[in-house]
């Protein structure tokens, strides 16, 4: 959308009353607009460019900074490009000439075909005048953007779109239709029963419904209210739910989900809170098969905009702030006359990225594994399947570009020829298409991306860190074993065959923490809470370190689930040195706790290694850890002749026993060493590696 200020201004370029003054009377704008102009040639230059009447004028835009700020917050695609909001600096960045006329910013219009391929809005602002140009594009019957947005996500128009997306998927997307596993049915489902005007639901057990019957699933936020106050399946409520209850007694989000199921002509629905017994061992059993429940479902209803079970799936909205803004730029003066801003194709990202459901950790595997996701957001509805992704403002899609999988590549669910594990998710932060490489690289890249996305989300119970991803892990294990039986071994969030390279994950956020209760070994990304950068891993990238053995004891029967605090360590052999004398650069890095290193020392003699260290240093896993020294286990080293440096990377460890054979990870170390290339050949000289001691250590 664009704000009223931009729209009214553009649609008023033929209105004499909207003009602030002649372009030739604004020398600062003239010099930005026409680089070849000087004071004694203004009229000549303007005549040479054969300007149309509106092009000879300057038009008012925002009257003050607060007006601009309001438009940015509303999501105006034009005003959002006027600098990142830095109120302290921008509020005072005022052009005195414009301020005397009562404006913070003004604009000109470019219509001449000789100068512009498309009509262009040129915005001017700032004490030192700046120019930002916005080229407009034609909006006609061939435009793939939808400007006709209703005032509710439950409107007939929205339902017509949903039905068209579903029909197309059923007719032409073989990947979506063929991913279900034959012979599987959930342990329990909720059946919708209509008797006359009464609508009830009841809990039914496996064997009481046809295994071939379609069912839908629900992804939702439980909310902050204690679970004890919510209707849920407990040992004590089984009989009540099996006997049936009116749908009207359910919270709004569940009621809306039942309505969606009925509109899709589906009789059964699976909701975790009402289909898993919450106060018994049933939860562990069902958690291990949850990925199959979502994978076999006909469609997953995602309550994207609901913070809890009371918000519902349907929302009222102001179409002005959601739909594409169409500008009548040239009324009664020939065709085409309707235009829009090209940035309108990306406004859906604003409507998706900050919704409550995306931040919930459990939801990632639900989205990944479901054949089809239908998202009901607070601003618009989205569709996602293996064939495409769409939304109300871009109903034809796709929202993202990605590698298509044609018939020759076979289905993603094939166990003999796997190209990708999962469908590409709607991701507002995605900037590049995923690349199709060899099958193993494809799968590991997808796993890395999944872990990165998962670590940005949150969990109500930190102990669920591995459990809430176990469905994806189990599914990935099956696909990896199809390539090589040894590939599927999964150890606390990491595939064993990708070690040691995959141990070099790094934290990315300023607030990463480790839970007080043991959850995973320190070498696993699952031992920290907060965003990380997870590598795809492998042996070739880390030739200096050798993985001798690794041992973990899973707490449950599912090897991808929780980890027991028993014998849990890995044994590594490689070059080691000690880093001492940590100090913090000024200003400190706001994104993570990074410390410079004062010096490197031999791990046994303590003798200082003769090196000249440059940035970066050690990136600690948690903020504020106080360490006098750490042991650096070196994984890799690489010469950079153009920088006259040798760069070395590895793990930062601290001993937990006096014998200094058992360690825990505290961070990622990168040692940048300056080298005089006139005296040393970087292909042969490495002052760090040459002084290190090869040791065998255990990391828990």
C-alpha cells in the first residue's frame, strides 16, 4: 500500500492547486534532476527535455517528519525507502527551503518517454537535498497483483480464492497428493457431527473411522494462560470428549478451525490439545509419531494471526492497508492511466513475518511436513504447498522463487531418489532461491536452514528443544538413510557423518542463554537458546581435527528426541593452543559477545606463541561469560595472501576436570594472524599450527 499523502499527491499532478512552485525555482532539485543544468541555461535545458506540464512543477509531500513517520509505520512502500527511521537524526534533517514552504519533503513527476521508461515519482528531502526515485508500473488485466481486498479474511471473496488454490493443487500437484504414507491413521481424531441444527464434535479412536478418510490438522498458539484452565484431553476428560460436546463451547480459534474444515468438506480434525492425553505417557508416544500425523493430513490450518485460542482464525481488516494501491495517474488523458508501485509485490512479507504463530518453535515441523498449509493471518490469508505459495494480494503466486522439481527429478518423498526433503516455506527473510546440487548437499542445506529458522523461534518449555524438532529429524533421517545407511545417525541435533564440521555453529543473537536444566551436550546447538548460524558440516572443511568417537544416550525410545545426562561426550583429536588476555573492542558488538584475544600460548608449557593477532577473536555462546583463558581446538586454517593473514578457526573450550582431559564448549574461536609475506610463504608458514600441540580431548 501507499499512504494517502503519496496517493493524493500523485493523483493531483494535474490539479493546479496541488503545485508548490515551478521546478526552475528550486535550484537544489534542478541540479539533482538535471546534471547538465547551470543558472544561465535553466530554460534551455527544460525546453530541451520537452517536459509535460506536470513535470515543470514541484508538488507537496509530507508536511513534517511525524507525517512521514506515520506513513512508514502504516507500511507505505514509497515512504519506507526514505532512510531507516532514526528519529534523533532524521527529525532534525530538515531542508530550510522546503520548511519555509511548509514541507518536510516534496516530489516531482517524470512522464517524458525520452527520459523515463515508466512514470516516475522523484522525492526530495533533507538538509542536504537527497533524491529518491520510484518508477511506477502499469496495473491492468495482466497484472498479477490483486487490489480487491475485502474487509474480512472470512469474506466470500477470500473463500473463493482458497477454493481455487485447493482445486489447482488437487488437479495438478502430484507432490502434494502423493506424500501421505499408506496404512497410517492417527490414534485419535475429532469428528464433526451435525444433527439438525446442532453441531457437535466428539473424540474418536483409531479403528472407529475409515483410515482413508481425510482429516485436517491445526497449528496454533496455546497462549500464556495456564493449560489447566483450558479444555484439553486428560485422563479425566476422555469420557466427556468421547461423548461429544457442542462446537459452540470451544474457544474461538478451535471453532473457526471446525468451520474451515466444514467448508473444505472434511469431517475430521486433529488438534494436539484435544487428541493427545496431556497428563500421561501418551504424550511421549504421540510426539514420536506427530510428524506422520501432519504429513498424512489433507491440509494444515494455521492460525497465523492468533496469539491464543481466543483470538480466532478470522480477522477484520482495513483493505486500504492490505491491498495494492492503484493510482489513477492520468485521468481522461489517454491510456494506460492506472499504475502501482513495483514494491507492492513484497508487502506480503510485512503481513507474514511478525505474526504470532511463526515465533512458536513447534510450528516449524508442522509447516514443513504438512502437504498443504492454509494460513489465516490478521491481515490476509496465505497458501503454501509443494507446487506454489500464494496470498490474497498475490493470488497467482509464487511469493518466492525456488528451484522447481520436474517429473524427471521424482517426488521429494521418494526414498530412492531424493532431491529435496521438504517444500520451500513462505519466508519473508528469504533473499535467494535454494540451489539444486547433489542430493546429499540439498538435504544438509535444508537441515541447516531448518535449524537456523527453528533457533529463532521460542518454546514454552525449554526442555522441548529437541523434541519439538524430532519430527523433522526423523523424516530427514529416513531420507538420508536412503542415500547411505550410515548417514541417518542423529546425535543431539547433529548428523554424525557431518561431524566435525557441523560442530562449528555460531551464535547470532545478543541474548543467547543456556538453560539451567541439562538438555543437550555443550557441543550441540540445542544446548543454547537463541538464534545461531548452523553449518552444513562435513569432513573436508575441517581437515585438522579427527572425530575419534561419540556417544549419546537418548532419554526416550526416539533417538531424535530428548537426551539423557548420562555418558554424553565426543572424543576429538587435533591441534590445540590456549587463548588468554581477553578484551572487548570499542564499541562492543551489539549482536553477540565477541572478545579479542591478547595472546596465544602452548597448552602444556604455557610459553607464548609469537603471533600478531588481528580481529575477530572468540565469539562466546552466552553473553557475559567470564573466562581468563580457553583452550582452542583448531579445526581448519586458511591463508589469505591478499590480506597478509592466516586465518584459523575452531572451538573455544574450558576444562571441567583437573586432569584437563574433559572439556565443555563455551564458544567459537577465529584466530586472524598477520604475517609478513615478504619473509614467509603462506602456503608453508602457519605460526599458530606450527606451535600447537596435538591432543586428544573429550567434550561433553
